[in-house]
């Protein structure tokens, strides 16, 4: 289905293959056909969004792209942009050593949240206090910010767009964790423990009922890598303590 849709979009362009076929027989031929796109004096740009989902349904895609890039595409006028929201997959299964595309990226960009001053432009009529509160609730993610109706009060927005079953943000945490992690119930208990005020490893492991601090530290490290939580130290913490 993905190959058919990709073929449909590519064959709408003025390339020789459109005279003979209605769909490409495999991904190698489809990717190679990008070379036939008109360039108009600029690079031919191919952008694949949510690339991790594409790879999960067809694990051979990275190897196909690796071979094509090494043999043909790297010396051509093609720019290939692979995007995705599954951070763990991109970092561990796509760009990490021993994976097909390792070392072939000419640029790696990690999109970060919008700043406070950009985010609050979604709520131009809110008071300064409500802008701070809205940013505290939603952060700087445009998708989250766009769920709030700026004509509604902050309280009504929270009730309608976070606490109401069926709305997008109601189940966003579960969706995000299931996309990136396994054993989501354990991660939920750790996040809850931190949210309720536990800040030391031992307190977090006890409150989350994990008990074993070494096991809890592994889970916490995964949450830190995904930037769901952040580790902070007092100013008088020694280097040795920071490395533990």
C-alpha cells in the first residue's frame, strides 16, 4: 500500500516511467525514479515523513536506501530528508552504529519545543498569568498548543481539551509512551512518583513500588533520554555523585 501511494505521487510528475507503468514493482526502482524528476536548476528533494513507521512495516527499506545512496544517490543532485517522531527508533535503530544508514547523514536535526514567547502567541488575549499557566500545561509543542481554543478561558480549555474523554490530549501520554517504550505501566508509575514530589532515586523507586533502585535507574534513564523527565543536581553536588 505504501509503495502504491508513493508510486502514485511520483508518477504524477513528468518522468519517463509514467508512460509505461502505473506503479513501481519494488522500492529500489521507486527510489531510483527520483533521479528522473525535473530539477529546475535546484536539487531534487525527497521528503519522507514518519520514516520509522515505513521501516517497521518493511525492515528492508534502510538497507535499500543504503545501497542506493552509496552507489548512486550520494553523487547525484538529490537531497533525501527522513523525518520521524519516534525518537528512540531514529537514534537506536536508524542512526546508531551497525545500522544500514549509520554515518551517511550529512545533517541531523532534532526539533525542540518552541520557546515561551513563541508558544504564547497561540493565546494573544490571555493575561500574562494565564499565558504562563498555559505554557506550563502544554509546553512548546505546536500540536498541543493548537488543541486549545484561544477564545475559551484557560480553565475551560483544560476541561474540554485535556480532561474530557475522547479529546486528543486526554490519552496523549499513553500514546506517547506506547510509541517509544514497553512496560508502560512501570513508566507511568515512575512519572507519577516524580510528579507527586519524589526527587531522589530511592524515594522514586519506593513510591513507584519498583523497590530495586538499580532497576528504577534504568527506567529513569530511558525517560531522560526521551526528554520526558530531566535530572537536576544541587550546586554543591560532587562530580562523583553526578556520575552515579
